[in-house]
C-alpha cells in the first residue's frame, strides 16, 4: 500500500499489528485521528502509555489491576472459598458480565500446549495449587475453553490437587466443544457456571 507520507505509513504499520486490524482498517483509523483535534490523539497516546507502564497483575488472582490486589479479590462480599479457574483476563470479564458468579478467580495466563511450547511452569498453576493446599478453598471451578488444551490443563491441575479436601467442578457443556469462553453469550455462560458439574464427570463422559 503506497502512501505519500512515511509518518502515516509508520502509524498504519503499527496499528495493523493489533489483532483483527488489517491494513485498510488501520489506514481508516489513522486518517480518522488526523481529522480530530490534536488533543484527542494526545489523550489516546497518553492513555495507552499510562496503561502499559502502570497496569499491574493482582498478586492473588493474576487478573489485571491498578493495585497490587484487584478490586474483585479485595471485595469482602466475594466468596473466597470458591475459585473459578480461567485462562485469560477476558474470561474474567465474560463471567463477570453474567452477574451470576460471586466467588473469586484465578487467571492461569494460558493453557498447557506442548506444540506451542507452553508447559505448566509458564502458567500460574503453582500458585493455584498453593492456594488449595493452604486449606481455605472449598471448591475449584474449571472454566477453561472446551478444547484439547483446555481439557489437558484442567486434568493436570486436577491431578495436583485431587488429594486435597476440595470439591472440583467444571462448567456445564452449554459451551460448545472447541468454543472460546469469551465469545459465549452471557445467558449460556451464566447457565454453565450455575449448572456446573463435578469435574470427574466432565472427563469421564468425554
């Protein structure tokens, strides 16, 4: 795509690196910014810079946060004895949008995937196991996507904590096999959380 400005070309190249943004969309966004007052672009640039430099990960659940402990973990009304295990921060947002889960979360930061070079040590599994072994957790809900990698990760964690005095459950399969959690509609996702099943049943039936 030939452009008359190297500055515009550079901006388009950077914007097009965002997921789901092609060169044409990136160009449209860049041209839109050029038409706006300069302060709007400055506010956007400052917000992105501030987010990248100052955002933290909760030291309890690994969700994104402005502080060392996120608002969900700090909320005294949340049930700290029930932990919902998810792959990504987007899954926390998806479940929270249902308004039906009042426990806490643990964000793994991915799924075990040997083909992609992702092993248990690269995820936050060890801190999750430590929480369970501390004895304060009564139920662990596996809410990873229904994929081979998701099921492998669930089973790996289950083996680590199966001798602990904790109930393990999995979201009901209202979520289609192979679907990513973040793309499920709120009603289906909410029902899957409420109608969760014992984890042992979830893999025995597969």
